[in-house]
């Protein structure tokens, strides 16, 4: 509906209300006229009685009877007329005030909450617009072209810079070197150079071909999306689809698929994906990201939703009991194995910010500051842009002596 049509319809509705109000006023005026007419008639009848007595038409006794009856009717009519004159306006003006209030409230409410100038947006058009966005969004290369990698931080040791530069040259000279491409992708990502990391990881996936694993596709999608500044291109979406075909429950794949729908103005689809993810009790940073964003998606999708409390996994009762029965050396070995298991799980499945912080602290307690620093660097990559998560792992890195 156009703006002109909207206001025409509004004006017609106001005119209809005014007509009803006007009719009420006319009815009120008509009632008063009828009652006044009756009073005049009864007064004429009293005068006519006197004339009939003078002409000898009525006897004095009959005239007294008629006067009594006409006077009674006259008093009754006068009483009704007086009541109407006093009560009528009192009943009418509250109605008028209500009509005016509703009219002003309706117009004011529309300007406050409505969208003046916008036409109707039927569901079919919204779905078509969402698909149009997906069909015509910029390519991965176009998204990367307007960005640049940050390079090395100012405090990076020169020997580390030299090693990475040599690795870059080696991979460029040996494009079929799978191990070199894997190392380069990881190193570039550690420094936040996601455009370079994306290129290297794309090479890894191509070299592995049919032997590619979900973790390889997850890393490729993660690097591509970060290289594009958080936007999900059609090429990145294709990687997400390939990932979920191999691992339908992959948290990274589900989270970013939901984000892709959110960017395409399909909060309903984003909500469905994120809801399933956070209600799965999976221990993964992308579950935390889904939890942080599902509120807005639910609101935009028109859903009243409160996510369940997060599930935190810790050592089982059997683990604690077994540790109590071990010697100090055996207990130390068990702790080391648990730390190693946690690290492997975080590397392959991901985990919550609390678990990353736990791993950093654990290496700090063991005195392995170098390993704690490596985990801290990986955590910065995983939780880039998630300030609440970064606060948690930063505190752990500080406690472990990795940062000051």
C-alpha cells in the first residue's frame, strides 16, 4: 500500500467516525425538538379547555378533570425535556473526547512505531530479497580486495619473522608440499594474516582432495570468513556445505551457516540453526558465539526464546577417585595425560573459553610457559572479536606468566 493510499484510507475512516458522531448530535437535537413540541401542545390544550367552558361545550367538572390530566402530561414532558437538556451534552462530549483521543493516538502511534514511506513487504518478497542477496553478494576475492593482512606485530622477534618468510618462499617454490602449506596456514593465522592463511589452507584442501578431513574444511572456512571481515561469500558457503556434508554436527559449520542466513536477512533460519547448536550441550567456542547472537535472531524472527544455561564439562567422579589412589608420580602423569587430551580435543573439536583458559593455566602450573604461549596464540585466533571470551583467556595467560 502506497503512502497516498494509506492516508486516503485513514481520512475516510476519520470521516466515517465524524459522520457517526454527527448523527448522534442530530439525534440528540431531534429528541429535544420533539419534547418541546409536546409541551406546546399540552399548553394549547389547557387554553382550549378554557375556551370550551366559555362556549358551554364542557361543564366545569369535566373541565377540571381534563385540566388535571393535561397538566400531569405537561409536567411529565417538561421533566423529560429538562433532563435531556442537562444530561444530553454530558453523555455526548465524552464520546467526542474519546474519538479525538483515538485519532490523535493512532496517528501519533503510527509515526512513533510505524514506517512512514515504506510499502508492504510480503513474506514472498522478503524471501526473494534474501535469495537475491545470496546470489549477488561479492565474491571472496572481492571481499578480500578491500582488506589487507596486518603483517607481523611490532614486538615479533626477528628470528620468527625470518622463519615465516623462509616458509613462505619454500611453499611458493614447492606448491605440492602439503606439510609446508599446513604449517604456513597455521603460522599466518597465528599472526592474524587471514588472507594469506586462507590461500595456504585452500591449497591444503586442494592437495588432500578426496582425503580431506572435516578439520581441514573447518579451518578453510574459518580463515576465509575472517579474511572477508566476517562476511560469508558464496565460496565460503560452499566450503561450509562441504564441511557439514562430512560432519553434520560440526559446531563451526553450523554457527557460520546460521551467520550466513543472518547476513541474508533470514533470522528465522539463523535461529533454527543456532538453537539446535546451543541445545546440543557441545563444548565449543562457536556454541558460545551462537548463544551470544541467538537473542537478536529470535527477536527478529518473532520468537520468544530463552536459551538454556551453558553446560560445563569437568573431570568425572571416576577420574577424581582414580587420582586419589595414585602415587605423586602417577598422579602427575595422569594430569599430563588429561592436559594432553584436553589440548587434542580443543584442536579437533574446539571448546569453550573456560576450557581454553583452563589449558593455558594448566601449562602455566606445569612450568611449560612456551606451550602456554602457543595455546594463548591459538585462543586469540579462535576468539578474535569475542571480547568476553578474550577477557577470560587473557586472565589465564596472565596467570600463566605468558603476558604481563
